[in-house]
C-alpha cells in the first residue's frame, strides 16, 4: 500500500473504533453531540447543551434514545455530565497530554442533524479565549480547521491515536475553517468533579492573572514554555496574606507545572484542603510560597 492509502486506512479504522462512543444529545432546541465517559452511562457534553430547562435524551449507537439525567454543569468551561440508564457502553478515552500546533485531528459529531459526521484538520492554535454563550469567557481553547458546525457541540476532537483531545464547544457563525474545543486535559478533571459533586467549587485565591508565553530565560527557570502572570493582588485575599505580588510568575502549584490558568484551577480544586504549595519566579528567582485558598463557589 502507498503511504496515502495507509494514512486513509488508519483514519478509517480510527473513526470506526471511536464512533460508537459519540452520541446524540437531544434537547428542546434540536440535537447536539456527546461523548460516552464510562460503560455505566455517564456522558460528557457542553453546558450550553444541557441547560436546566426541558427534558434531555441521549441517542446511542444503534438509534436507541434514552432519557438523560443532568448530573452537573460547569459554565466556566462549558462542560456538563449526563447519565442514562444503560450498561456496557463503549467509552472514549480523554487524553491528558498537552497538544501541539499542527497535529492532525478529526471532529466527530451530529452537525445540523447529520449523525456521526467526520471532518479532518489540524490544531490551528492553542490557548484561545472566546466570549461564552451566557457571558464570561471561555479560556484556553483549542482552535482547529476541522469543520465544526451547529450540532457538533459536545462532540470529540480526536488525535491520531483515537483519543479525545478536545470537546467541541464553539464556532464563529460567519467564519470558515475556525472551530474551537475545550482541551480534553481540562475536560477530564472537570468531568470527574461534576460526577462526584455536581458542580465545580473553585476556591478563592485573590488574584487577577493571565497565562502567557515565557521569555527564554524565564522558560529555562520554569522548565516549561508558559506560566501564569499575576496582574493584580486583591487586598485581604489569601494571595496577599501569602505574600504574592504583582508581576509574580506562577510556574508550579501542588507539585505540578503551571502553564495555564486551568493548571492553577486544577491544583486548587483537586488539592487537599489547607495550604497549597506554589512556586513563583520573582525577578528571575524561584521562590516557594504557601497559600491557603478560601473555600467558595466562584473564584476571583
């Protein structure tokens, strides 16, 4: 076989393996998409798909449609978990690795009601921020030129290993070749928290911050190419009490690298209650700081 034939066969085999885990999510406005998380009926989709009004149904492989229970929603990431009364479903693994621009990806979903449509493209960019449908900001999105249309929402973006590397979430109505997905690295921990608690309880740190690419010297000190810059510290906040300062660069939290705001949120939400160990770069010097985030439902 020629390399092109091999590539085509590999993509066809990948789609055949992943397609049973891609479901339809039927709501009062039409149909979107979802991903089976576990054999016992947990399904991941978008929060804007699983709004709190009206019944939901999940259409499984083989055209079975089952009533769906809302387990939890997180509007900050536009993710939601549903559950249906089914067993022995085929789940799709969520990859926790970081993506690279230029990787080949496939989108599978139900655009405009066309069930399990497949499109192919590449990762066009990473770390994109977009306005959320209900206000706020969706942060750290994957941009792709794999075609994403209404109805793809909640469906997977697959890598060449057949794992979900993103969950389709948004498109620009008048743009061509621009779709966006929540990274699977984010979706994996958000889904786990939603299944356990029904919501994501984000502690208060008390900073305004942004993720950014690092200058070469800072990247060497951090041991990775991105970090989270502190733009402002709120008076009376846990961050101020711990001694964080404006322009500090957060590079680790809870013993794990911090390259994005999601990494920082993940460390705070999943970490044990009490002090969180954070490492910062301040004027090129790496410092260890202990912060005790304040429990609340929405973080600053």
